[in-house]
C-alpha cells in the first residue's frame, strides 16, 4: 500500500580533533593499505547460512567466503534493531555511549568519530550502498562517506513495511562505484531482503514457498555471489579486508516473538560474523565476540592506531588462535520502552552466562542452554548480576552531553536557524516498572499487532481491524495499534473512522509522535488543512529533525494555497534529507502550479528542475514524470512532454493523469488512433469515479478520435 503524498494527490557541535592529532597522521608509511569491504545483511540468522548449519538451505557464495576466512561461531549484536546495530559497528561503541537506542527516535550525532571518517582521513575513498529506510541518510550514518547511496524510491516511510530495494540493485550500484575507485577504498554494502515481509523473487519464491525467509537468504547469497566474482576476477581478494555480518537475527516464533526488535534472546542477538584477512589462515573461533569488535579489528588490520574511545577489542589475535581476555558484552532492547513506555530490557553476556535485567529477570547458561529455555534466575541470588550490570552501564556510558537524538550538522543547523526553526524536544517517560510492564507479560499484545498485519497483508482487513481493536480495548498505551487501525480504516475508505481512532489514541498517548504525525496526515486527506498544520507543528515541536513531517506540513500549506510557507517547509525537509524525491516532486508541482498562474519563466524552470531531481533520485517515480511532462507542455515542447507521459504510463499502466494528457496531446497532433488508445485506457481506469460532466467531456473526446 503506497502513501506517496506528492502534491498531485491533492491536485553546538563538539568535533573530534582529527586532523591536528598525531594519532591520525596521514603520513604513516608503515601501515598496510588494504581495501575494506563491509557487508551487513539485515535480519540474518546464522543458522540459515550453511557455513553455520546445513539444516535449512545452501548458501554457497557466503560459504566460500567463510572457507577463505575466519568464522566466529559466537558473535552477538548489542541491539535487535537496525540503526543501533549499525551505529555500534561504525562507531565502535554501544548505545550507552553513542545514544542511539532504536530506529525511530534517534539520529547519530556528528560529535562522534565514525570508522568511515577515520578511514577518510587516511585517504580512503568511501562508498555506502543501502538497502532500506532504517539506514536512510537522515539518520546520520553518512558521516565520512563520499557516496551514501540510499536511493530506494519515493514511497513514504509511513508504512507497515520499510521502503527497500532488492539485493541485486544494491550490489549492482556498489560494483558500479567500485569500478571507478583507486586503492585504498572502503565499501559498505547493506542488503535488507531477509527483513519481513518475506518476499523473495523467483526462482527463490517457488523453491522456498513454505519458508520464504530462507528464500530471502538464498537470494541474498546469489546476489553477493556476483560481488565476490567481481572481486575474484579483478584480483581484489588479495588486497581487501572483508567483514561479513548481520545486524541482528529473526525470532521466527522463538519465545513467542514473531520477528525482532522486542526481546533480546539469542534468536535475535546471535549474528553471523566472517572475517577475511588477505593472506590469513582460515579457521573457526568459539570465543564470544560482538559488533563493537569490528572497528578495532579494522584498525589493527589496516595498520591504523585505534581511537581511545572504542569499547570492543581487535579480533586479529583470536583469529590467529590466541585467547581473548575475559570480558562482558552489553546488550539492550529499548524499542518498546521508547515507543510505548514499556519496561526497558538490558543485560550482559559473560562467558556462558547471560543475564537479563527486567521486572521479571532472567539468567541462562548458554553453554548448556543456548536457546534460553530454562530461566535460572528464580534459583539464584541476582544481586551480583545487577551490580555488575550497573557497573557496565556506568563504565560504557558517555560522560559528555546526551547524544543520538538530533542530527547535529553545522550547515543544516545554520540553514534551519536562518529559516527560524530549531527546537530541543524533551520527552518524559516512566521510571519505575512492575511485572505488569515486563515485555514477557505484554507479549500477547505485540503478537496481536503482528498478526493483524499478517492478516492485512493476506487480504483480510476485517481480521486486522478486529485484532487491533482488541489490543486497544486492553492497552490504551499502545500507540502503534491506533495508527495501524486508522490506516486499515483508510484502506476501507472510512477516513472519518480513521481520524476518530487517531484522536482517541492521542487522548490516551498525548506525547506519541507517531500518532501526532499520522493524525496530521489524515487531516490533510479530508481537507482540514488548518487543523493539520496545527497538529503537525505540535509534532515538530518535539521532532523537528524529521523531514517527513516537514514534507507533510508543506503539503498542508500548499493545499490551502499558502505557497510561501509550503516552500519553506519543503526546504527544511531537504536540509535534513537532500535525497528525498517526494519533496522534490512536491516542489515541482508547487512551482508548476505557480507558473500556471504567474506565467513566469522562472517558476516553470524551477518546476522542471525539481521534477528532474525527483527522477534522478527515483527513476521509477511515475508521478514526477507526469509532472515533468506537464511542465514541458507549458514550454511548448510537446515531444518532450509526450516522452515523459509515456514513461509515466510505462511505470504505472493505469495512471490516469498521463493517460488523459497523452490522449489530448496525440489528438492535438492529429494522431487520432493513438489518442483513442490512451483515452480508452483512461476511461477504463477512471469512469466509475469521475463526475457526469467529466464523463460527458471524455465521451466527446473519444467521438472526435473515432471520426474520420
């Protein structure tokens, strides 16, 4: 289900002293100038790779890397969500230090030195090719990258599933970049495919019909095979450090959790980790390791002195057969806390012991019980474990100001200040919790939410509505249930019911940014623009760094004819995310609308520029092609206009606006047969929903085409 929100629908900083420090000297002639390839696969269970387990499927290409490198059998993530895990990898610290605790409420602060920035200072060219929205450039991991390619399309992130692109597309883009690089380079390839919803392309859809998750993994293995072949053919394996890992796992029903991001059992914290060292000996390692170990491992392998703030250890020595010193690995799952106010979940792994601190604490012996089926906490005195966790939190927490909330970018900050809008949100949350707040207690509501989405995606909207209504009846604090229910009502055309649901949700969850933004969006759809502007501004009081809210605010202003405020809102969105095709398309529509009234060439030029930028960012954006065609039509270049409209129809065969425009254009050119073709297609697509006057006009045009 696409919620595009193009206008057509509505017809400070602390910086690391990098350059001046001898620690980061560019003139170190002793270091090894290996390239570095980082591959992260979203939502990847190790047991779905045949180098870890042959129970489910074969992954020959990833296996081939494992055969050349070192496979770590006990690697763990610190978090079961995408953005924090990648922040852990690229910053070399846990969320206690960098402050990014989940996907939706945090942005990486520029105060921190990233691995990419460090490598950039050593003259590495740097490129990232991203598979999905949770790692969008707006969330701050762009620091240090020459290219951060997150161009996965123009669909809004206000969806039941993330905006993503297939692994083959990501790999192709990465290889195109790699072909133009000189050594040394750092390339990060991120594939999102195993994330739910599981929908592998053929032949994997058919081959894994009963296990589509494994089908997604098999497809990613195939896509990576092309990258590995390229490295082999071009002699790059001999001079490239390769690190392959997952950001977290997938529960697939273990412990009652359908997917991930809720609990912190090994089903979602255990990850694959393969290190390929040029000239190194292959092998396997059974020591407990973690994501924060990647940064120091890269430093040692590339001969770069590691920064002092890193919280992991280099794995080079253990890869060579040595033992790691005894240590603890911190983990957390705080998405339910930040999104719903439910009890936080924190803990640590030390050797074979794993301790969970929550209202109902848990303790497991991973040597005997890796699947965590027997909770030993009721038989143990837990004081020492709680004290150790408190010590870990104190040691690993950042001593400076709180970070990870708002993207602090000098240029963006100055631009926002010049536009008169910078705020500092403060969100208060519950501080004490009982067993009724424990995630295990609240699991049935999470499961109902997931089952409602499963029903929706299976075409059973009414079951989805029933399940979500049941959740709301029992849990008034579950904000996501309200927003999902409202979206299902919208699917049925019941916008007033949707708005009523969101209003009720806000009354029970007045600080929920999710409900505030959804409420504002839906108010736009029913034409209540002033109310929408008011509620969207309320949302921006606490999350002014969200470009989507600025975009929706622009839509609301444009819809009521306030061009100046609409432009300013769109500009703020682009300051925060300049790779946002929807906003460029909306600006194109706005300037085209102005040009139709003002007849000014400058407005028309701005419209064309913005439509072209939207298409550059998203070549599959049919709405932008339609708008560009209309702009070209206003310049008198009908051939260019027709080309754009035909491209829009090629991308979306029942897209009514370009179908109608093509009918008129070909009729004006005297090509009645082509005009008739497009007008008939337009009639098929729209006849049941256009007015009687429009039907009369359409039929008259069709008659003109049929006359000889």
